[in-house]
């Protein structure tokens, strides 16, 4: 499958890092070990230079990492600094390391050319350090390729069907099309659902207009804001973005990140929670319970879809009008991946 390499991939929730314990992760089929060299976060290939044992089974020794097979010791730049029983250390021996950043409560790893690793390209997610939101978090491992999860997040018409019982979006949700805007590194979706009592279990007594917008950004990051407004707001603001200060409830934020771990495996990270003015920890917990249920529904469908695709000799699709966002995003990925391949060939 085609993925862009010059992008920041989510490797882990920052809260899941343990100070003295190396963490094994996999991105684009590359085994990576993440560890804290005292105050500095480091990502190496998870493969000892000696006999390829995983360094994620190693031991942190301050700002150094020791392979616990035969004891080679590496510094935070990947250089070998000790070989037990041997004085001569090959000066060129060095582990491959990846640019890594801690931002918005996520650990991000740049999988492409390290010289191009610009932290300004990290998607502007809302992390747990943002006092305006009360968030919960989690992740799910998929036996399916990441692209299928991206495609799912780029077409919310599935809410009416996959999530009919959980999110409770009625069939009218899939009858409406969101407004799409291509972005330099993704696609923006904006959608008003006008004059309903709100979705599923979060029904309001009065009629409301519901606003939802999300950016889906490279390599597979969804950042979404939603809110409820008095009926008539959508029309009054020309079906454009409302002023969140006028929201009457349910202002929430969710971030979701899809990381290809292998050819047919992916890790799906997510957060969700209310704005502090529109909810509390109890609302956050209710939303997370809902998310656990709904995201399990996606997983069942997407893993089953993957199994069918794998048994299909020449899989072909028949796009519908709702695939416009999927197509825009996948074309962007293909264009950038082609450019990367061209540069690699020219080099
Ligand atoms: S494999 Fe790491 S020291 Fe031997
Ligand atoms: Fe879904």
C-alpha cells in the first residue's frame, strides 16, 4: 500500500511512556524502539547492531540503552559506546535513529528524510495539556491496513449504518453531503444537520442545529469539533462555521490517528471529550463509553472488509458520491508518495 514517508506518524500516547522502559512500536513495517535518554526522547531502529536482538528488550542506563542479549551499550545518538570484553569499537557503528517529537500528548515519529523533519508539520491536535477540554483516550489494534481505516474516517455516511445503534445518526445523516475543502496536507469536512433533536442518546428537547467539522490530515490524523446550536443558527450563519461561544451544548473535540504498523495491521489512537463550558468528567466518561462501543463497530466491519479484499483476485471498487473525500485524500497521498519515490530514484 502507498503511504507518505515525509510525515509525522503517531507512535504512542505520551502517557503510556514509562521513564526507564524502552517501548517497542512498529510504523510502516519498521520495528522501532522508543525510550527516554534522561530528558530526551529517542527513537531507534529496534534491532541491535550485533546480532539483531530487539533493543526494546534492553535496559535504560541513564542516557544510554543497553542491549540485554550480549550487552552492547548505545548512546542517545545511536553510537556504540561499549562492547563487553572488546576494546575496539567500530567508529562508524551507529543505529539508525528517527526524528521524534512530543506534542499534544502524542509521540510523533518522522518516517521520511530526517533533513525534512519540520515540527511545524505536526497536525495541531488538542492534547491533555489544553485546559479547555476534558478528554479521555485510548487505542485499538486492527488486523487491517491503515488505508481502510483512513477511508472509513473520510466518509462519515457510514455513521447511519455501522453506528445506527451507538452514535444513533439516522439515515438522514447519510442523505446529506458535507462541504469539502481540499487543504495543502488534507481535506476539511463541514456539516450542518438542521432542525433535529440531536443524535441517538444525546437527544435534546428542543429542535437544534448540529455543527460538525473535521480536518483529515497526513498521514492519517482526524481533528474534529462539534457543537449544538439553537435551530436557525445554520441558516443565519450561511451554513458556514458558527461562533462556538453561541453553542447551547455538546461542544466536543476528538482527535484520531491511524498509524500503519504493518502491511495488514494498524493502530488507531483516539481521544474525545467535552469543552469545559459544556461538560465535565461524567460527560467525558459517557463519551468514551460510546466511543469504545462505536469504534469496536468500525473494527468489526473494516477487518471483515479486509478479509473479503484479501480473498478477491482483483479487487475493484465502485465509488459513490460520498467517496469524494476519500478520493481527494488518497490522490494527495499518491501524488506525494510518487514525488518521494522520484526523489529517491534521482538521489
Ligand atoms: S544482539 Fe545485542 S549485544 Fe548481541
Ligand atoms: Fe466509524
